[in-house]
C-alpha cells in the first residue's frame, strides 16, 4: 500500500500541489535568477571599487567644496546601489545610468591617463571593466526575465 493511497482526495491534491511547488524552476527562470545574482555581485563590486579608489581621486589641492562633491557622489552611488541590490527596479535603472555615463566619461580618457600615469590608468581601467560587466549582466538579466 502506497502512503498516498491512505490520503483522502483533498489531502492527495494538497500533497501533489506541494510536490509541484518543490520541483525545480524551469531553465529560463534559473538563468534569470543567476544573472540577477551576478548583477548584484557586480553592483557591490562597483561600489567597493569606487570606495577603494577614493583616496586617489582626492587631491591635496582640492578645496572643501570639491571634496564634499566627491563624497556626495560616492554616497549617491552607494545608496543607489544598495536600493538596486534590494530589488528596486527604479534604482537598478538609475545605477545602470550612473555606470553607463561614467563608463563613457572615464573610458574616453583612458588613452590620456595611460600616458600621464600608469597607476591612475590601472584604477580607471578596472573601474571601466567592472561597470561594463555590470551593464552587460543587467542586459542579460533583463533578456532572461520571463515575460
């Protein structure tokens, strides 16, 4: 005698529903979840890198207002990233915009930074790579979402 045979019809249906809920997600949903995780990891990586490179972005010649503007920009970036990681669609779009515009601005100066300072070039290059990977992962995550 099977254990399921002893259940009345309502309990049998509830048992079957539970079994269906425990089955694996379809492949497309698994891909969307994993690409979403990659986007979240890259979002955190971009923030950590932005905080890491802050000392090199500050100059002794900067006055208080320039330092305040830099710190405000870092705070805005981190707050937007935290909201994006928490699942806010609007924050994810805002963070993608911030990264995309920064990628254009910083990426266009890479050849000049390479000539001026290899250290600054290295910092900017890593920043550009992280932001490009993030944007790519956000696009892939968006394409894999079930419609």
